[in-house]
C-alpha cells in the first residue's frame, strides 16, 4: 500500500509539473477542465446517483459545458481567459458558498436534512466548488503572461505550496499536541491544535516568500494584508477539506473514488485547493 501510494504521488507530481511548466495556456486550460470533469464524476456519488449510466450522463453534460466554453476561445492565450468578464462576481459567489459551507459543517448532521438527499442541490454545490476553482487557477496562471510567462506561475505555486505546507504543519502539530477535536461529527481526526499549527506555518511561509520575492508577491499591497490573506487562505483550505469530509460521511463513502491508487480520488487531492485558490484570488486581486 505504501509503495503504491509513493509511486502514485511521484506520477502526480510529474503530471502537475508538466502541466504548469510545459503546457501552453490552451492545453493547460483543457487539462484543468479534465480535472474538473473527473471531479464531477466523483461528486455524483455524493448526490447518491447509483446507476453508472446516470453518473456518466451528468458528467458528460457538465463536462461538455466546461469544454465548449474553453473551445470558444481556442487561440494560444485566450482559452485561459474564458471567465474573465465574470471573474469578480464568480469569485465573490465562491466566497459566499464557502461561508455557507462553514454553516453546513458547523450544524452537521442537522444541516443534512436540507441537502443530504437533494440531487439538484448537490450538483449546485459541485458547480459552486469546481467552476470558481477553474477560473481562479487560470487567472493566477495567466497574470501578466505576455510580459512574463512565469509571473503567474509563481503566484499559483505560492498558493499551492502554502496550502500543502500548512497541511503538513497541521498534521504534525495535531499528532504532537492534538487534544481538542475541531469537528468530531465531520472529521474526528482534526484538532484545534492542528489548525493552529497550520496557521502558524502559513505565517512563517508567507514571511519567507515575501523576504525572497517581495516585489513579485506584494506589488502595491501591504505586507500585513498579504500575511493576513495567507493565513485566511489556509483557514479556508481547512474548511474545503472538512466540507468534502462531510459530503463523504453523509453518502457513506471513504474516498471520492479510486482513480488515484493509494490516494483515493481527484476531489480527495484538491478539496483544500478548491476553497483556497478562489478565496486567495478574489482578495488578492479585488480587495487588497
């Protein structure tokens, strides 16, 4: 099991690095669309679609929506800008969705009576999670692309590394000091001590990145505001993880799928990022 998990992780890392560094904006957008489509396939389990044909039809329909939108802007650069005209509103709605998700997590399992067996609401949740994620990743990746193709890549990697490092910090802090459960009815393994460890990791990492790349990260933004945003982004990433755990618990499944040997499904790997990336993008570009 460990060998399978390590091999899968190596392949995943290689694929992500290839997509980030080698893909043109158009092919990067298509790869991201494929990830989101696979996420929809997994989400149909949360909505309790048990028949494979029904799951396939829903996935194909929503996947077609994503890819047709991307193909309407099929030139070298603009494929990544399909959501630009709607981005502020789309990301603001995403922030609102995660505030609602926080309420659902806090009140679970009582909240499940309103959405647990409601298929249309589940699909609405999927849309509110995955579409802003696509838009935010593309916006970060293509920031100042024509002037410097690697500028946006650095911003995107910062958010990824921030979330992954904070997740590791939370894990080790929780293992060492964890006593007080964060959300025992949703994810019994998470503790408040782990959350504090993750947030402290975010502060340290933000300061380190600012020290070495101040002009790239900050621009005309204040250091204090950026550090606060980084900490808030990590807090939201934890909520993304908890929200997926809540959906899995309600549907009675352990992993969103078995697409990635040893790691579960696509949503199991990106649940934190689906919350963190839109949140960071909205406040970084439209608030700070």
